[in-house]
């Protein structure tokens, strides 16, 4: 890249000097007669070969490989023809014209090629942090001795040491040490994550502060880093329909325009009886007809988008999924873990005057239970819980805690009714836990699965697009109705077993219109069948989830539902730019082709029609990166 840039700059400088001198003194008139041809030919030929020798070589090499009709071939034919026409004019004593145009064609073509590679390189840098996930070695701990080995050689259950500054080579669980991890390569998050003993750690993260000992839970081929690397490396192979169309278009388009140029040269020569002019028009036609603008800018737009996404913790398995996400207008959500946090929290304590007493009594009764509701109560208390109580679990009803002559009842309405304790039923959608002390009713706690803080923002965005929003849940009708009403969902289905979700999605497919695109958003663990069945499967919190990485088309690695807005905006922006490039390229080329055919366009205009349009479309492709800023907390335009 750097060497080619230097070569282009040197050639461009020489061209400007020679071109300027030529226009001032007319190099063709420095020597008399036919001899005047050789000075401009020699000077421009130096520039031509300096900037274009690799294009000539590629055209010759592809010729022997059977790849005849590509852009290199078009450039060589057009520029050779321009040189040949200029030499012919010089030999017959006409004004020498064409050397500068031939050099300009190759010079600007090379500038466009370099800019395209530069843009691709910048996008690859956005993905490079994922490629950096690949660990170089693992510190294997055996009999208190550390051996540096290849990660492929580490067996399941082995112990590895990860020093500060090193990548975690394999997924595992910390058995010794506390530290902070840099998870930027996996999630795009800049803040470090604190970990301790018994916490799960994922390959690809960087240990920042303290040495930790990790017990390996996945061999290298099953590790998070390995799966993500495979995903990224294969993403480019899954092309969108637009990209496939452009590839086929270029395959048939090139031979058609070469044939058209030949026909144009023959017909024009026969009509005006000037084969020099007819050949010049045909060469203009060839230059402007080169499909570089389309062949380069369309894939580049998608590639830049994939780079922007991956840099911000959104893995897209291919540009085809970006194209489908742009069309998506039906969004189906799993509830628990996607729209809600998947953990219970106390949302109300009644009566309010007894809140501290109610919570303290409930925490005493629930202190030894592993039930999610019990854990929510204990977590909310945040004080030292008195012990010495005898705890009796009453199946399906709750817990009774006794100590000396004190008795605490904590459970549902049946528990209090069975012990003849008078209470006032509390109307609520969530789970109601009643508390009584020594046969006297004290109050109740209302516990619900919390809706994620970003959920309303995401649903509001989708409703404004507008899109149909659907929730599938195994919760009862009352809970589902409460959540659906709160989030203003279009449709919801309750009381679904895991296998029923796939049937529900199949029903949506049967009722949706032909042009509708269905996107399913789930937590990636038990939603794998639905993720695979949908047009676009998006997994929440895919880090470490084998099912998510395998089944989803797009993975929101930072476990933030607002990444869906980011992905949707990116897809929309990408397709806008792709369409702009296609329409602009075709319209300009058609206009200049017509002008070339009737003799109203010279080769400088043809250069703009080819290289100029290519440069403009490449710069436009950059806008995918420039205009989209992935900041979930910022206000977004619909």
C-alpha cells in the first residue's frame, strides 16, 4: 500500500510537470516533422509505465488464465488504443493528442484502486481486534510447574495460569485470584470487568491486574474465541442479493460494452469516413463503460458496515443479513432475558408504614432458600439476618420460621389461609408474598421480573418505524398482558412451552405478507430453533453461548437490547448508500456513454465517468462509517 502510494504520487507529479510543459510549448512541435512524435511519446510513456505496469501485467496474466473481460483488460485496451491513435496522428503529420489522456486514465484508475484498498484496510482494522482474539500460547500448570504450550494441546479440566497483560487462551472458571478483564475485543465495552473465584472467564479477554488460575471448561475448538474467529472469517463469503447481482451484472456487462464499442467504431467510421475519430469515440466508450464504480463501491459499503458493527460488539455473519435486517418489519421477542432481566425484584411492599419490618421478617424466613423469589427478598434486605430459626418449607405454599415462642409465616395466600390467619388479598399482576408474625398479618411484598431499562427505548423506536412487535412467553396471561401493555407491544402470546415458540413463529410466517421480513430476538440459549427459522435471528448476550453463535445471524455481544437499534440503523444506512451508488453510477455512465457515442465527449469526460464516479462512490461508501456513531445512550433519528 505505501509503496504503491509513493509510486502514484511520483507518477502524478511527473504527469503534472509534463502535461503543463506540453500545454505551454507543445512537445510535439519541439522537433520538426515525424521526429516531433518521439519526445512526447517517450515522456508520457515513462509516466504510463511507472503508474500502470501492474495493470498491464494483470491484464496479460488474466488473459492466459481465461479471465479476459475484466476492468484491467478494459483499461489496457482503452489506453493502448489512445497511445496508438496518438502515434498514428503523429506519423501522418496531424496534431499529436492522446498521450496525456491515456496516462490520465491509468493514473486516476490507480488512485481509485488505492483508495478502495485503503478503505478496505480501514474496515479490516475495525475487525482486527476480533482477529487478535487468537491466543498465541497457554501457561499450563502441572505439579506446580508452568509450561508454555499451544492452546490446542490443553485438555478439558486442566489448570492454566494467566498473567497480567496476557490473553485468556481458553474458556474456563477462575479457581484462584481476583482480577480485572479487558473485554473490549468481545463486547466493545471500554470499561474493565471485575472477576473473582468461581466466575466464568472467556477466551480472548485480556487479564489486566492480577495473576489468575483458570480451570479449562472448553477445549480450543469449542472456545468462544475460536467460534468468533470462524464466524468473522466466513462473514465475507455470505454476500447480499445486491452484491451477487452486481457480480453477475459485471460478468455480462463487460463483454456487451466491448461489443458495443466495436460496433460503434465500425458504424461511426462508415458514416463519417474518419476512422481516427470513430476509434477515439470507441475508446471513450470503453473507458466510461468500465464497471469499477459498481464492482468496488457496493461490496465496499457492506464491508465497511461489517467493520463498524464488529468494532462495537455486534457480530453480523454476512452482508446478506444486513440487507434482510433493513427490510425487517416484524420483530418477535422472547420475554425472559430479552425484554426483561430474567431475575426477580421487589417492586412494592404494602403497607408502606411497615416496610422495614415486613422485609426483615421475610428475609429471616427465606434466608436458606435457593428459590429466585427468596434470593430477591434476601438481596433486597441488605442487612445481617438473625439466625437460630428453624425453617420449615411448606411445598407449594411458602416457609414457616420458628424460634422459641416466635413464628414467622412467609408465602402465598394458601399458607395464611391454612393457618387461619386473617389478611387482605393484595391485587397485583406479579407474585405476592404474604408475611405474618405470631398469627397476626403484617403485610406483603410484590415481586416481578424487571423490565430492562433499555427495553422501552427499543420498543418505542420500532413502533415509530413502524414495525409490528410480538412477544412470546411462557408466563401466565396476567403477567404477559401487563408486560405487553406496559411496552405497547402489537401482539403477545402467553403460556407457551419452549416447543410452542417455534409453532407461534410458524403461524406468523403463514400470516405475514410476501414482502414482510421477520426478525426474532432471543437470549440464544433455548431459542436456537426459532433463531434459525426466522428470516433474521438476533441473539442477546451471545458471549459464551454456543447456541447463540451457531444459530443466530446477528449477535449483540454486549447484552444490550439497544444494539438492535444500532444494527437496524446501520443496515438502513448501508442500503441507502448502496442504492445511491448504484443509481448515481448508472445514470452518469449512461449520460456520458450517449455523449461519447455522438462525439460530444472527449476522453477527459470519459475519465470522470469511470474514475471520477468510482472515487465519488468510494467516498460515499465511507459515509457508512462516518455518519453512524454507535452510542446507545445518544438520541437516534428514525
